[in-house]
C-alpha cells in the first residue's frame, strides 16, 4: 500500500474555518509529488450534439439529469477550487454549450475574473453552438476557445462526427472571431482519415490566424466497432512530415499540461502536439478534472476518483467541509497515467468515455 504524505493543512475542520473567518488565504493545493494544482477542467454535461467516433458510441446512454450537479452546485464546487488556488477554469463536456442555462454558470464565474482570483475562464467546444453564444461568452470574460475540428471536408466531417454539420461549425468559428475570441483548433490525428489534410489544415489555420494543436487518439471508453489501434497516428510521424516542408523550431513554452509547441519559421505559426502515448506529460501536470456528477479525477488516464458531490450535498453551506474533501482527493493524485498502445492492444484503456471526464 502506498503511503501518501500527510497534508498539514487538512488537520481539522476548525483550522480551515478559522482561516476562512480571518480572511486568510488557505494553503494551496499541492499533490504528493510537489505539483501545485492550479488548473481545473469542469465537465458541465456528458451530453453532446455530435457522436465523434473516437469519443462516443453512436447510441450513448446519458446520465439521468438528477445525477448531474446543478448550476448552483457547479458554481459552489468551482468557487471552492478557486479559493484553494486554482487560477484557470476550462469548461468542457460533452458539449458544454448544450447544457440548458449554461450561460448562468459562465456569468457566475466571471466574478472571479473581476476579483482577480481567477486568471482565465475558457472552454473547449465542438463549435456547433458558438454562432449563438460567442458574444455572450466574450461578455462573461472568456477570451479564448478551443474548437475540435478534424477535417475540412464536409462529407468526412459528417462521417467522423456522425451527427455533425461542418457549415454550422464554420459559422461558429466566424462568430467567435467576430466576438474577439482567440480560437485554437484541436485536431485529433486519425490514421487513414485526415493524414492527407495535414497541410490543408495547417494552411487554413494560418490564413485565419488561429493556433492549431494535433492530438493523439486516446484509449477511453467502449466505442463499439471502432478500431482504436487502426485509428492511431503517431504525432512523431506527423511532425516528421511537417519538417519535410518547414523549418520547425521547438519552443520552450509549457502550460503545465500535455501540449508541446513548435514554430513553423516560414509562416511564424505556432503548432501544438498532445502526445499522451508517445511522450507523456505527467511530471508537470497541474490539473484535475471534475465531472458533471461531481467526481474528481486526478488523472485522465487513471480510474481513481473522489466523490465530491456527496460532501457538497450533505453540507451545502459548509465550505470548509468541501475544501477538506478536495484536499483529501488531491493527496491521491498519481504520478502518471496508464495509456499504452505499444503491445498492439488497447492496454490501459479507460472504461469511461471521454465525454464523462471532459478530456
């Protein structure tokens, strides 16, 4: 049994309450490997209006709505993390913008931007609802959005998303840029699907002044008949192809997360690579993930989680009680994930779908 270091700041509820009463800032969240937790990803729904082949099965069974955190509970949970030193909130799903009333939550979180307690409020989206919500998001203090887009071919887009419509997403991207949001495109590298669009996607993003990040497909959830190993396209191969056409300079920039960045000298464009399989990013991990049901996953690639919904609902007006539960969870954060395709089998596959954890 692994012995976890004792958290000196979680000794008693009384100490936490007195710190709150005195107005003193609580001690930051530090995991057992001396990593400060400053980034929270919040999944606000497991539902989505797409059914991307690497993310969901076509006939998904979604959670009963009573199991989801209410918008007020999402506010309370997020606020607790901000008080404990989280500086960045990324809102995910499912598709976050299909959650009914979700702008109420964004408006609530904007107060932490206004107070200076939070540095950034952002979201990852499929873009389908941005035409409707981009201006409202900007008004709430959102400055950047990540948009998932794997192809510029309308027929291929319909095939990979099953239910998606490319023109709707492109209008959403237009709306985001018109609202002043900085757009980053996230593209999952899929062997035999978008290999031939590598340079088309790169050029399109350069023309529109959008950043681009390529992501290796991750082994999460039972997708039915999809062949994950067949989908897997190593980003090492992708980078080698880019180097045949461009002068590629590695950048020192790090976000504390999975992305490594390069600059294409001929265009000045910044590209990111998220490579959990070929190069893991665990040693600098500064994030945890809250699901829409209040489960806190300390690692995307591990099954261990802590139930934060129970303490929140048991004592909804006791912030110290929730903070103690959060600290106890952070003490369980593992050193690294468990993704592996090396044996030509989906070893280390997570049983939950990406839409449950929020990526």
